C-alpha cells in the first residue's frame, strides 16, 4: 500500500522531532523559566516537570517539556505570557465521558483535569450530552452560529459532516507547531495509516482521537470450554469448537448455539445484530472482507459498490444471521448487546472494548460485575479465506473525537488542551479510569497495568491486533445520511420488507443521489482519501 | 374615557400640534386606538410567526443544508425552484410515515374514546372509593411520555413482565417484530392517554342536566336509552373537542415511539414526527424538511378551515 503524503500533513518522523526542534519551531525557546523551574519538581521523577503526582506509578504518566504533553503546557504558558490565553475553555462531550477526565481513577490518585488546572490555571467547563445526541448538539451550535463551545466532541464518522458545514478548525498548523505524539512509533498509533485515519480528514488535521472504537471480538471462553458444549459441537459440526477465524465459522457457531441451553438459559448464537446505527458496523465489517485484500465500499472513482454481487451476497449473509440473534436484537443498542453477553445469552459479540471493563471483573464490594465475570475472552477479527490467506477485518465506528469549533476565539488554546489530553501519557492515565466511554487505542495504553486491569489482560494483544486490521467507516460530508440510508434498507431486508438485492439496489441509489448532491463539496476527493487509510494486512490461514 | 384621553392630549408637549392632533384623532377613533394597542403584539407575531414561516418558505426553494458551510441567508445560491415539493410528492419514506401516523391515530384515538367514555359513564354515580380510583386512573397522563416509553420498552422485552405473565416464550418479540411493534406502541399510547379522554368526557357528562336524566328515568328510560338520547347528544361539543385534541396530539406522537422503538424495526413504527426528526438531524436535509413542514401546515390549515366552514354551515 502506498500512502501519498499530503502537503500539510507531517509524517510520523516529523511528529517525533525532539523537544529542541519543537521549541525552536514554536518560538518557545525564550520561555526557559517555565521549562527549568517546574512547580512540583520535588514530586516528579527525575527529568519530569509535569503530570500527576502523589500515587504509586504516577511517574509513568509524567512528562517534561520535550514530550507532547509538556509542549502543550509550554504552549499554553506562552499564550498566557502573550495575554492570548483564555481563563476558561468550554467543551461539549458525551456525559458518560466526564468522569474519566474529571475524577481520579481511584482515591488518592490525580484526575487528569486536576493536573491540567494545576499546571495551566485554565478552567475547563464540561457540558455533557447523551452519547447518541452529542453530534446533534454540535450541529445545532454550528448552524445557529452561537459559538457556545471551544471544543466539540462526537463520533469520528461525523468529521466530514462537521468539516463540510464549516464548523471545525483545520489544526494542521498547530500540529506542525506543537508536534503531538500521536504517531510515536513506541507509544502512539502503530502505523502512519492509523494516524491518518484517526487524526486527519481529507489529508488535514481536523479530529483529535479520544477513543478507540475499533470493534473487537469477545467470546465466552467459559462456555466454549465446557465439555458438554465441546461434545455437542463435535457431534453436530464434526469439528472442535474454537474461536472463529472466518465469517463462515462465525455463522456456524451462531447456528450451533441458537436455541440451546447449556445450564445458563437459552442461548442465541449471534450477538452482533442490533438496532439502527448500532447494528450497522457489523455489516460493514462483513462487507470489508468480501474481497481480497479488501472490499472497498466505493470504487476508485467514488462510485458505491453496494449492489455489486458481493455486496448483495454480504447483505444476504447479514440478513440470515438474524435467525441466530436474540429475539429483541433489532431493538438493541450497544448496551443491550453487552448485556446479552453478560447474561450468557450470546457466546460471541464484536463490540466496543469497554464491554470487558464494565462486565468482567469484580465490584468494590467483591461481587461479580456480571454473570460473565471470569468467563470472557477476546479473539482476533474474522475475515475470509483466500487461498492460504485470511483478510481479517474490523471497523472503526463511532469513536469519540474532539474538534476545535470554528467559532472559538481560543482555537490555539483549545488545540493545546486537546493535544495534552490525547497525548500518550495523559491519555493512558485517562484509560486507567474504571468509568467512561473513552477506550484505549495507543500502543502505550496496552502496556499500562492499570489499563490492563480495566480492559483485561486477555484483550491487551487482541485490541491492537484488531486496530491494525480495521478499516474506516464512512466519514465524509453526507456520511450521516449515507449510513442512515444503508441502515434503513438493511433493516427493511432484516424485517422481510425487501429482499437483500432490493435493499442493496435502493441503498445504492440513495448513496449515488447523496454523492451527486455533495459532488461540488469535494465528496469524491474525500472518498479517495479515505481509501488510503484502509489497511492491506492479511494473515496466513 | 373621553376625559382621560383629553387630559393625555393636553399634557402633550407644546409645539407638537400636528402630533397632538394625530393622537387626539387616535384617541377619538376607537379603531385606530385599538390598532395602536395591538401593534406591539402584531410586531411580536411578525417576528415569531411570519419570519420563521418566510424563512422556511425561502429555504424550501433551495438545496441548502448545514453541510454547505454557508449561512442560511445565502441559500439562494442553490435555488432549485420547487424541486423539494416535487420530491415530497414522490418520497415513499414520507408517505409511508404519514400512513403509519394516520394508522396510529385511526386505531388509538377511537380506542381511547371508547374506553374513556365507558369509564366516564361508570364514574357518573358515586361509589365507595371513587376518589381513589379517580386519582389512580388519572396517573398515566401525568407521567412524562418518555418515561412511559421506557416503562413499556421494559415491559415488552422478550424476557419482560408481559411475556412472563402470559407465559409467552422469550422468542415472542414485541418491539422487534414487524407487526407487534406497532401494536405495542398503540397499547402504550392508549394506556397513557385514555385518562385524558376519560377526564374530558366525564366533565361533559357531569354537565348534562340532572333533571332531564331524572325525568327520563321516571318515565322508564333505560340507562342505554338515557345515554343515547340525552347524554350523547348533549356531549357532542365535548366529544368533538376530545377527539380533535387527541387526534392532533396523536399526529405529533414522538417521545413514546422514539424511546420504545426509535421508529423500528426498520421503519415499521416511524411516524411523520420521527421521519422529520431523522431528516433534520440524521440526514441534515433542512431545505426538504422545510418543504415538508410547510406542506403539512398548509394541508392541516385547509382541513381545519373546511371543518370550521362545515360546522358553521350546519349550525346555520
């Protein structure tokens, strides 16, 4: 895969230039007093000048001015010295994420927000909204021009819509100036393609990733390993029950479990089908693996591939999987999807990684978080066999990102806050929180014991393995309408109102219509740029 | 009145003869005075009714969406004549949503009416515990619709209380089933709004003169005859109000369905309100939504005008 480097986008190597270069580039060299006289030096590890203090392991999250967080703090201090820093920044974010920023991960530890306030004195006003509604609030703010927030957060997929509406600031200049460590080869995202995927839109830096919603497969190892289950599977399928590698195997396992009771109530094999919006990524995952190495949702000219033979075949498989899903699956959000695994109702699910954080393990009072505690495990994404290779594919879907509001009078300070929050040390500290929707995705996150205790050691290799094999969902202007159109048609097929072929034909028509209307706004260019962010990794079968 | 206005006129600053002349004219002319009194309200109305409608009309003639990145007043750059109006005529999504809305209205409102009427009839007479039952009966309509939606969402789960009570298997899905989802929504709406119907109808029934009912009873009229010949004719205006109120509210149904099914499965419970919400916030197709909104307003206004004319003609 060749990745063409956009003119405004620095490479990972450039992102990693040392502090001296960054200081020179940002003109902060004259601010030596800030760098050399840290306020809480006595509590910091040698060489560190900022970050959390006062709890065991705090040094793992500390930084100095040569590090991404340190550069952000120094940047703020420079703005303050020049009288250009605000006293307060306002951020709109899903209410389920607020505690992750504002509360310490345990008593006695430092909350990320406290560290920020201590080091900059800038207050952060956090305004919460339900996770499903947060982008509606973003668009309300953009269209009314009220400029109520300096920073928006919302689904990564909506970046295109926000950029098209003129609501987000292109942060390429700030990225160049302050050099965040998002692409650090040791601590950040593992490939340049992933940096592009999460932090750029149309080759410019608009979103700042605060989440890693790469759908990851979880299964009930405790059920899989039961001798009765193994025997029954062997008898019925003629092979040992093992975690699936392909969609065919997923379907076989789903079919096997449906209607059976292995001592925990009736099971349903497929945990992936859900209501509109929440069930869509499963279809995309399946679709992405229909061809080798990828089945792109659009061809090179930006023409949708939905009603191609492979697209229709995928829709037929998707519809067939309803027969193995829980009865109310088409009304499930991710929460009910998680509950179906926690209640031992489904053996497999591809979902957000917080399923393990909230459902596997023990509460403070020593009681299990769910019936699935101790029974869960994770496995690699599934794909299809092409000769001696498998193209395992997952998808990036939702994934909370931050954007700087184009109405914000404090764009630079807002960016610096986001850089500080999303840099690998602070972000890892945030991942240590047992609450919240922000999920890990940086390499540093998966090496941190506190993160492993939340997201479980069994997922610490699976998640990055999944991330590397994930493709992007739609994220260009008109994405919401396109996802909605496909979703609606798929649901029509799932409820028997249309055949898979009719549904795909209709979805294709709607997508073409949307593309026609958005053509003048650069949708084709965005589609082509998105193709560059698709992984081409394949594994031996 | 004349004295007071005369005093006001005489208190006007000297030298403003023309103005004083005008105002004394206004003070003497009841029509002009009235106009001045309502002028502030008219200006307010202009701002809160005429301007938004004008803005809608303007947007509906363009392709403008927030994704354009231009302010709404520059929408003329994507002027499309009346294409949004042509589109709505041929939009199957809109028509099917409209059909489902009418279906809910056509089923839920008559059921609420019949139940409300029956309950009201039971509550005409005094009986022990009447006040308590009355309070209990009215409770559902005082609950926030979103809460009712959540209640019924939980009740109708495959493993929920309804299936458990009736011994139905967990696979008997209510909200994810194409047909039963609509029934579930209607049941929830009937549960919540029958009390309102009951309340209005009971008020109407209590307004029927007791002497007439008593006389009818003395003359040997049965309960049914009394109801049909005396109560029902006297309640006609109240019934009309109750039906219109509930029909209008039912047409706007949103919260309940949004919580229970989000319009699903597929679009099986998507009403016109949910469709508009989806077009507005999911598809961000604001110019089209403006066209739909104006068309609905126009159609409903025409229907209302026709209804009023019909009533007036009948009375005459």
